[in-house]
């Protein structure tokens, strides 16, 4: 059931969430606002070995796109913000990078957090 829910939310072209929200005129607005994304990432990590390979590839594709948008926009996730917003950016970026196996991003973000 969890795999099907992930497929519907992230991978099905008819129902999936676009990593970047858009207005009807196709102008990009902002990122999907998901402070619980690290929990979603943890859940995916727990079941990914039981998931079909195409499903894992689809999720990795979605999160690769989302991570590039996080790096591009930064808006309310801007890393120089203090408090919840800045911390949310750090956790979000590192959790996605961990799932994607991008340890260089995790190390870079951890170093940035230490400097702040």
C-alpha cells in the first residue's frame, strides 16, 4: 500500500505532485512546502529494498528535480535564515542528498551549518 501511495504522489503523471508549484499560466511560483519531507525520506529508505526498481528510479528522479529546485530557489528555505526556516532548509537538503547518495552535498551542508 505504501509503494502505491508513493507512486500516486510522486510518479504517476496524472496525479503526481510537481516539485515546483506553478500558476495556471505555467509561471513557476515556489517549491512544494513539505516540512515533513525528511520523515517521508526515512519511510522511503525503510521500504526501498522491497520496491520495484522502476519505482525507486522514479522517486530518485523526482527528488533529484526537487533538490535542484531547492538549490535554485532558496526562498523561505534560504540557508542564511535563522530559526525554523533555515534549519528546515538544512534538514531538507541533507535528507534528500542522503537518499540520492550525494554525500558531497551532505558534507557541504553540514559544514555550512557549523559555520552558522
